[in-house]
C-alpha cells in the first residue's frame, strides 16, 4: 500500500493567550489521512482549526501533541517540503517581480536551474493561462491572476502534494472555474490535493474525501459519496432488469399497505452544504452544552 | 516486505534536500537585493552626488588642505548616515512585510531552512549597502581627485607667483595637500562604514525576529545603535559608582555584553584627519564585526527557528 500523502495523527495544538494562564485549544486530537492521488477537502467554519492544521502539516507550526507526516516524512523535516506545493489564502507575492521572475524565484528555491527552470516556468504560465502577463510585475495583477500565479508557483517543482487554502477566495466565477479545472488536472496527473475551502459546492464537485472540522475537532470524515448519502434510505441498483421485473417491483411497492411510492430510481442524496450546516449546528450545541456544564461545575465548587 | 526493504524503499522516496545550500541563500540574497533596488533605494545616490558636488565646489575661506578634508568629511558623513539608516530601515521592513503578505509562508513551504531565509535576507541588505557604498565611494573619489588636481595646480601657481620658496619647499607644501587627497586609506574608511552597517543590520534582524511591528523594530534598533556609541563610556562610570552591586550585575554588565560597541568602527575620523589605520587594526575590526554578526544572527535564528506563523 502506498504511503499516504498526508497523515495527521491525534494532532492537538494549544496556543497560550497573552500573559494570562489561559490557553486556546485550536485543534484537539485530530486525525486525518490524505491518500496519495486523492483530493481531500477540509471544511469548517471560521476559527475551526483548518488553517492551524494546514500550517502544522506544512511545518510552519509545531504540534503541541500528535504527529503530522507528508509522504512518511515528519512535517518539521525540511525534506518534506520538497514534495509540497502550497497556495495560501489571498497570497501577495513580491510585487516587484514579474510573473516569470516569480516562478523562477520559487523554482530556484527548489533547486531548479537553467533551461529546465525556464521551460518549467513557461509551462506553468501556460497552464494557468498567464502567458500574456508573463513580463508584467505582480503589482499590476488582479486577484484572480495572483491566485493563478500562486498555483503555478505551488506546482513549479512538480510536487506530489498541493495544499490549497481557500484557493478561490475573492476570485470571480470565471477565475474560480479555471482554478477548479486546474484541480481536476492535478487529480488527473495523480497529484494529491489537500484543500481548505468555504465553497462547499466546489468541494463537493472536486473532492474525493471530505473532513468536517468544528471547534478544533473532526466531526465527520470519509468519502464524499458516503457522507452525503442518506443513511435511513436504501437504493436498489439492478443490472439488466427486465421491464416485467421492474413492473413487478412497482406493483409490489404499490401494493404496500404503508402507502409507499416509488418516486425515482437512484440514490437519494443530501447536499454537502446541508450536511455541513447540520454538523456545525450540532458542534455548536455540543460546545454550548459543555460550556454550560463547566459553568455549572464552577458554580457548584464555589 | 521485510523491514530492511521497507526502510530502503523509504530512503529512496525521501528527496535529497541539502540541509545547507549556499545556492538557495544566493537566490534569497539576490531576491532581496532586487526588491530593495526596485524600491528605488538607489535614488539616494543622486542626492549624494549633488551633496558631494556642492561640497567640492564650496569656496569658503579654508586652506586647500581643509577644502579637501571638508569634502571627505561631508562624503563619509553622508555614506555613514545612509548605511546605518538603510541597514535599520531595510532590515526592519523585510521580514514583517513577508509575514504580512504571506510571502513568508510560500517561501518556508518550499524546502528552505529558516537559517537560509534569515541569511539570505541579511546578505541581501548587505549587498545593497555594499553596492551603494562602492558607487558612492567611486563618485566621491572622482570628485576628490578632480578637486585635488585643481587645488594643487592653483596652489603651485600661487606659491610660484609668490616667490621666495625653493622647489623643495613648494613640493613639501603640496605634499601636505596631497595627504588630504585620494589615498588608499580611504578604502579602509569605506570598509569600516560597511562593517558598522553590517552589525547594525544583524542587530535589527535579531530585533525583527521577536518584534510585533516594523515601527517597534526600527525604534529599538535605533536606540541600540545610539546606546552602542556611548554605553561603554557610561558603563565605566556606573560600574565605578555602583561597584559590585546587584544593579551593576543585573543591568549594567548585561547591557555592555548585549549591545555592540559601535565606537570601535569610527575609524573614518582618523583617516580623514590623516592618521593612518594599520592593516592589522583593520583585520581586527573585520574579525570583530564578523563575530558580532555571527552572534546576533545565531540568536536571531534561535528565536526564529521555532517561531510559529
């Protein structure tokens, strides 16, 4: 079995709050796995711990407890970064560099040189459709163009994992669609994608597996088709069913004393958005309950 | 698959990323240099050229030697102010700006150790200061040479017209003027200014690794720079007054140790005044500056290496 692209095991991240002896638990006992070649979406409300998790995976932060690995290498090990391409939310690269110079800069940091670097930079510019803006300084780029050049720099060294933090934040629908197509292209090329996004429709469209995080905890994780399936309903899938058989099934359903009705064939599904909202509501209720219990126990001690 | 085979497979999949790469540092150095150049830093050179031209054409009631000395004073003064001010301002801005713009994330998400990032930034600032100082030195030396030639010609003419002096006396008189002209020692002054700026940049980088804002970094670095010019003197007085007291141990002695002594780099005044600085003294100064830079960079790395973004 191949090594997972990302392996997060029992990750907890605690931030001390100023000089007070108080702490903020940003992520608590979180585990997730991004398999090689899959597109994984981590979704959650603001402040749920998505970015913290991503930063720990990238080695920009250290875990308080637990471990994170990228293709089997500890995230804090600089070698793990050779396999990663990262696009932060709303990136602003060096405005004094042109698009081409930006790609050369990041390529050189990854050890690319000479003709190989030049060809790769041109290839990436073509991929993100920025050839016309090749020699324009980034100070003159629109938000969508910055996002696309960001994606190009993320892929410059041919990483096996691309980490995208809100890749379509603030991008118009056309730019958003281009980025979505690029994610499909990455998937086709066998590159693993670890995606954080608020755009649930987009996550539903591109992700193979999804994790829903709230209040620093993983509430639900699994293949998208399983997550959005309605568990208390059943779908029968028949192969080569004759019209007579189908007719008998319809008759059987019609004769059901409970008044069942065959509405349509196919698996009934909810939407990721509805599932997400349900989970967030559930997590908030659980948190409120926890807080109430804490308050009650404090009151009882006094 | 056996454990040994597994380990071998894993070994093969781990990319070879050198733990320390001068090539990556050079990439970051050149990027920082380009950034600073494109921030129109070198426009200062135009101001400098105007200043030197004005100083070289001032015809105050000075002796010829004093005229040359004034030109050197003004030029080295401007070079010194530019270098330390630039070292503080540029270094204080670079890292916080990378953080605010999230450029730091994209750089550190590549296989770039934090040591290399810090060194690349520091060397980029030093390269910019070095290039600017060399250009200023060339400009200033050109003006000084031109001024020296014209002053010498005018003085020779005046002394010969005055009469009553032997050619040897005239030559001796002119030598006194030449001593204030273009000399190899001027390069030592340039090196000393550069070294001082290097130490200032290293101190500023250290402050920027824990500071919460650019403004705070600039203020603290400037205070350290100013205190570094008199703290040894003040410390001597305080240690004499306080003896081996707790205040002396907890405040005065740590301040002496932490803050560099910037006065040792003020060799320009000696050189301008005609007192030569020996090569040995210059080498000692280079060694001291490198030591200061290494220590401040090491502490900066210690603070930066586990910093969370």
